C-alpha cells in the first residue's frame, strides 16, 4: 500500500476529462485483496495524506494519538479509539505523539451487494458514550485478530468478518439519537477533483487560484472546503505530493538532488531539504542513504512509505486486549 499520489496517470487536458476520471469507488490508494476478503495490518504511522478508496475500513488506535480528519471534522483519537471509514470518503491522519500505532481492517468491496451494502456511519469515531456498542465491536475485532494470528479455518474467518460487519451495522442503527456529521457530496467531489489536479500538475508553478479556477469555484470557497475535508491546506498537501514524487527519484543516485528539487516543483534544493526535514524527519541525502542501505530487504518498503509495518502476532493481540475502552 502506497500513498495514492505515488501513482502517476497521464495528464488530463481539461476539467471535463478530470471530472470524468473521478468515479466513486475508483480511489487512489493501491489496495489488493487477491483471494482474501479483507486486509489486516498493524503499523506505526507518521502521516497518511488525504485519500479515499472503495474499501470501507475500521481503524483501531493501539498507542499514541492521531489527528484524524474525516468528512468536515477533525478529531483527536487516542489509544483505545476506533474509527470507521465509509467507502469513498476522503480521510487523512497524522501522528500527534511518538510511537503512534494503529491496526487497520479493510473490507473487500465484493463482500457487499445491493441486499447487503457496506455500513454507512455518519458518526464514525466510537467514544465512551456507548460502552456496550464499543465493547461489541472491540470483541469482534479481537476474535478476528486472534483467528488471523493463529491461522485458523477460512470458513471461521469469513464468519468473524460478517460478525464484525454486523456489529458496525448495529452501531449505525443507533445513530438516530446522535448528532450526525453531515457533509455535501459535491464538496467531496470538489476536493477529489482538486487532489487529482494537484497530482497531475505538481511539477508546475502551481497555486491555489489556478486549482480553484479549474474547479470552477472561488479561491476562498476552494481553500475552506479543501482544508475542512482533507485536513491540510493547499500548500501542505502540494508539498506532500512533491515529497512522494521526490522519494521515487532519490532511488536513482545518478540524479542530482538539485535536479530532483526542480523536477518535483520545488523552487530550489533548500525548499526540498526543508520539506523532507518536516515530513520525513531526515534530509534528502539521508533518505537516499537509508534507501540504499535498505534496498532488497524488508526495510525498503518502510523507507519508501510513511509508516513502519508491525507483525501480526500475539503481542498485537495482547496490546489490543489491554487497551482501555475508547480512551478519547
């Protein structure tokens, strides 16, 4: 799984072409389920740029604290919190404490059909206000994780998956008495268009006015909407995209770092160094050395992404079991 902006597409020459290319469920995070019905992974995460995908997912915070942006709201999620992400919903997160780790369960879209749609939750962060509901979901997650760790029967696994989905669907039914977070679908589409446009033109002298003009909205409306839904302002997001592109070029030691900075849209190598120090906690030179040291090893994936995968083992099960209920 890579940040979606690593994916390179042919440039879209017009707004109509761009809008036509953004379909619900197309997403940009590269997810493969193969024969499995779900992906389950644990990781220490530094940040995850705004993205969406057709797979609904449940995130359990194992340690530390994350700032999570979902829909029109940004919340702090500490150890013990659980967050459900609807299909095609723009979301992002950023670690707010050292050693911030999470467990993610992604459900394959082919688990659902017209009679059994994926749960749609307006209030996705589970809090202490619903301890019974929280505990039911937590118990289902633990049962599924233990099954995966001990590699038990596949039939039992699919049963546990549906039990977890059933507990999430039950949570949805109890939302009538809650304050629901609503957001306009057209705002989501506007931000998706903006993200696509930035990803296609990151190496230009790009500014917010250009993106807003191409989206057909005012500067201030696009700025507010992009920040509210993505969790990042335009400049922050553009910088993250450029960094991810620079990472790929830094793998080639024949390309000077100064050339990489201009190729990725930075105004100079000093701006590239500043951005790497902020988002990667190292300089481009240090990143290149780290990659060369890790090449052809399991550490290569860690260097190229913004997270460090953790093994799914009994220690993860024990960590999840000892967490307090929704410590938000």
